[in-house]
C-alpha cells in the first residue's frame, strides 16, 4: 500500500463528504445499535462522526484497498482507519461508492484488540 495511494483515497473521501456525497450505514454490531456505538465514543450524532473522518490523516490508514465482502464486483474500494476518539481507539471502515452513495461509512466503533 503506497503512501500516495492512501493520500489520494483519503482526499477523495473527504472531498465527497464536504460535498454532501456521503452515506452512514446504520447497522447494529453485536446487538449494539450504531447510535450507541457512537455514544460509547463520546459522539452524539452522525455529523460528529463525519467530522472525525474529515480530520483523518494518511497515517491513520491501516488497510486498503480491499474488496467489499458484500460486493466484490466493485473492486478494491474499502479502506480501514484507526484513530483515537475521546481517548478510545476507533475503527473506521470507509467505502468508495462515488457513482452511487459517495463516501460510505460501513463501520465506526471501538477497535477490538
């Protein structure tokens, strides 16, 4: 994974978010609703989660590009980031769906050791 590839992907995600081309997947994880997962990180709403993504740096990227488990036909479009949010290491998975929903946040929760 090259630094310039990481930088280009992050820049694209952040541009899509700033342009309102974004979608937050509202999924439960281990029976915990997404809004509770955000609250556990000290965030009160999805907009605060997007602010965290807008402040990500290339060094926060820990994986990608990877195939989306749900749709390999899209190619390698998934990226993983880990960043501290209010003292908690947070796992963020973003997907590039530029032609559809834009920057898709698939996961945003406390990282599992």
